C-alpha cells in the first residue's frame, strides 16, 4: 500500500510552493480565498498519491468530506475549544474562520480531480482523449466557476 510516486511528489512540492506564494504575497479578494482553497484539495490529493498506492476513484470525495470536516471545526471554533489558539501551527492547520464559500472552492477542486481521474482512466483504456476535449472540459469548469461567482456576487454573498 505504501509506495513512493515521484510524479505526485513533484506535483505536491510545486503546489505547496504555489500555496506558500499565494498565502504570503497575494492579499486579493479572489485568488487567495478561492483559487488557494481550490488548490489545497489538489495539494492533499497529490500528497496522498505520492506516498500511498491508492486506486480509488472516490479519493476526491474523501478529500472533500475531510475538507468539510475542517470547515465544521472552524464553525465550532475547535482551536479555541482545545485551548490552542496561541499555537500558530494548529491555528494555521485548522484555520480560524468558517466560510461557506470555502466549501464551494473545495468542491470545485475535487470536481477537477474527479474529471482528471476520468480522463486518465479513459487514456488507460485506449480511448484517447484529445487536447481539444480537455480544453473543452476546462472551459466548462471555468464557465461554471464564473457563473457560481456571479451568483454569489448577485446574492450579496461576496
């Protein structure tokens, strides 16, 4: 079950560096809160796949459930409940502010992972997925995310 995978470890390291850059240097109202949260589920996926030989199509779902549990911990101020609010590591790990929009971002990241898994499965079964098809899938994802953001803005949530 434990098997090191270089491809996923390199992806994990690059995504981790990207998350660090986003956290330390970007203080905007879109990339940090939405793209950063979307990338964190991809980061977890790459970390798990880099160490464990997991062959489950449900891994994005499990990561999504884990992410929701972290948000629930934020809702109940778990860090304060365990009296660790002065511990910077724990506070960073769990976060401190519940936001329903984070769950939307986690869902979008997990949806992208699921679609990429499906494309990978099709390629392994000799059904070639062309670049045009991949571009169309990502265009649909971007349009869906755009519509979601527009709906959130329209309803005054953002």
